[in-house]
C-alpha cells in the first residue's frame, strides 16, 4: 500500500506547479497540482481551481475552489468571491467575500467596497474602502480617492491617490493627472500623466495624448497675417507638430495594450 505524500513532498509538488505555470506550461502545472490535491494539499486545491478558471474550465475550477474554501482556505474563498463578482453574481460574491472581510483581509475589504458600489450604495462602499485603506490596500486608496474627489474633498483625495501610486498602483497616476488638470494645474497634471505613461499605464497614455494634442493651440490666437502663425496653424491642422506627433505615439502605445478609447480615437484620426 503506497503511503500518502509527506508535507514536504506536497510542497515540492506545488512549487513545481508554480514554476511550470510561470513558464507558460499550464498542462504541466495542472498535472502537479492534481497530484498534490489528490494527496490532500488544500492550497493545491485552491491553486488548481484558479488555474482551471484561468484556462476557461470555469465549472471545474469553481468546484476545486469550493473544496479548498470548505477546508478553511481563506484565499480560495476570496478568489471565489472575485469570480462571482466578475460574473455579476453579487449575492454569491458577498457570501464568499464577507467572512474574509470581517476577518480584516485587505483584498476582501476592498472588494466588498466594489460590491457595494455595484449595488449603488455609496455610503457602504466608502465604509468598506475606508477599512481597506486602513489595512493598507492600494486599490482601495485609489477607489476612495475617486469617491472623495467627486464630492470635492480634493486634499485627502490627492493624498490617497499619491499613496496608492507609492504602493505600486500605477493607474492612480492617470486619476491624479486628470484631477490636477480639472483644477487648472496643467504642469502637475502633465507630470503625473507622464509618470503613469512611463510606468506603462494605458489610461495615462491616453489622457497624456489628449493633453498634447491641444498643446500648440495657443498659436491660433495669433495674427494670421503673420507668416509664422500661419505655418504653425497649418502644422497643427495637419497633425505635424512635435506635440501632436508625440500624442499619436502615446495613443499607439495605449492601443497596442488594448485601451479601447485609444483604439477608437486612432481609427477616427
């Protein structure tokens, strides 16, 4: 009779599966995770469920995640909540997210805010985001910053968004840039949009492109009897100014990343 694998052997199987998954070998990762799950590894059950979901085998993925969650694997419960939230099953998402949120798990707290927001309950959403912010979740910092900015609490909104960027939330840079531009601070707005674009955030690239496309319009306020003003106006109309050329480059980069607004704008140019 074959003895079940030891804890060390199960852990080695999981590590092997993780390495294969990182290398793009989903089939190899699945084989090792199934061996570890069959040996009783609860984390492997959760990892297997997440892998199967990622490759489109949704029903089987959910079943493995539920097995892991039933064995008190909190991360699998959160994963289930996120999957149901993604599919619009809000009640089912809350069933899995709430226990982890009540235990103070930052990701669960943040996504309870998302769930409340989807239900149109701004008060509850902000309460959950506040708790997630206190737990150090950068996504919640961005979300709460957006909420506060909408109702005019700019100072705290800017502070939260800046902290989110410090913690690696690059898409908060686009929000910061837009917020500064809305308040009339073009220099600070462009600085944040450039930081976001340089960090690879497509939304920052898009908004930076929009800003650059208007960078030379001041020439149009000049006297059209002046040949220099006429030449500048012609370059703007033809999209040949340096700023407009840079704007197109950022749009193309954002479009290559799948940014839908950039794709539409490029199509219309």
